[in-house]
C-alpha cells in the first residue's frame, strides 16, 4: 500500500541559504524546521528532501562535500529527535555555467522537471496524488504539479506558477498539509464535499480585486451615462433651435401674406396676422426651451 509523503526543498525551506554551501559548518536549521518535520511524521507522512544542487556542476563543491553537508543537516535534525526518510539531489546543469563536464547535461532530475520526485515516490512507495511538494521557488511548484502532487509555495504568490496554497513559513505549510490530510487524491476533488481551509490573506486579496472590478464597472457606467446625457442635450438643443427657426420663418411668410391681403380682404388678413403671431410665439417658446436645456 502506497504512503502519503511530503517532499521538501532544502535551501530556505529546511536550512538557511547563504549561497553555495560547501562546508558542513555552514549548515543552519531554520527555526521551526525540525518541529515541522516531526509533526508531519507523527501524522503518518513520509518526509524527504528533493533539492537542485547545481553547485556540483558549477565546480563549487564535489558530491563528497555535498554528502558531508547533508550528513550535518541530518545530525542537526537527529539532535532534535527528527529523521528524514530520504534525501534526493540533482547535481546536473545544462549550459556553459556547468564547469565540470561530467555534470554538464540536461536532466529530468533537475526541478522543475519531476524526476527526483518520481524517484523518491518509487523508492519510498509514495502515492504522489496524496503527497505534497513544498518549496520556496516556482521550480518546486512546477515540479510538484508535473509529478501530480498538491503544492505549497513558501513566500508570496507570483505569476510564474500556480500553487494549491501559499504559506509564509514551513510551519504554516505543515498546518495546511495536516488540515487537508483526509482529502481524496489530487484529481478526485470533484467527488469530495470536504472544504479546503480558508486562506484569509488570499481571500482578502481576491475580494479586493473583485471590489476594484466593481468600482471600475460602475465608473464605466457613470461615464457612459454622462456621455449619453451630453449627446442627448446636444441633440435636443439642435432640434429645438431648428424648429424655432423654421417656425419663425413661417411666421414671417404668413405675416407677409397677411399684408398682401390687407387692402383686398381685411378679415382674411386679420386671421393671417393672428396665425403669424401664434407661429412667432411658438418659435419664441422653442428658443427659450433650447436655452434652458443648454
């Protein structure tokens, strides 16, 4: 029966990273690292380290020196009553920065490729769909995704990867792993009604984005309404002015028509003058209304 496991990056996850560590005396456990590993093992998780160590290919240190560094790391953990189930590393690097020809090559073991995780799963009998990859870089997250693990990024979320969770420390990451230990294997979440724990920081950030989207939408609607109102006012102004001008011209024509009939038919001329006055009144009303709208 396969076991659940937690695969941990080494530098800035378990030990401090001052650079290329080539001396056991440089090894320093991060605060809470030993206790975090202990908690995982107490919950039944196998715990192993998977780490890129291109310093070997770069000629910074040898595999023998690297073994001494790892031995010192395990000694420090043992002093606190903690044991790892395995340590896996990739010494290879492709490109001119690899000074040692023996290690200059592209390797499926080097994260973000999933090779080290697959080897660990084979040797430790792990169910990767029920396991976790935890590390501080996008390479760790991508390697975990490609291996089929759930993933936790230590630090801040970035656009280079899409972890399942983000945690500000290994201790917080272990909290997330333990609180999700009864989830079904990754890829079968749709069959489960078990809710994921709420990451309040992430939730608040997403809420802020949604609120800003609403504000932007309302601003766009307001500006659109204002543009429409200005356009409508302009159209109304033009129509009223045009109607007033045409009506006034018609009033002048009718007035002239009335004057022509004044000496031949005074009653008809009077009616025409009344009509001309009415049309002039309508024209004035149109002009007044257009001025008010503008």
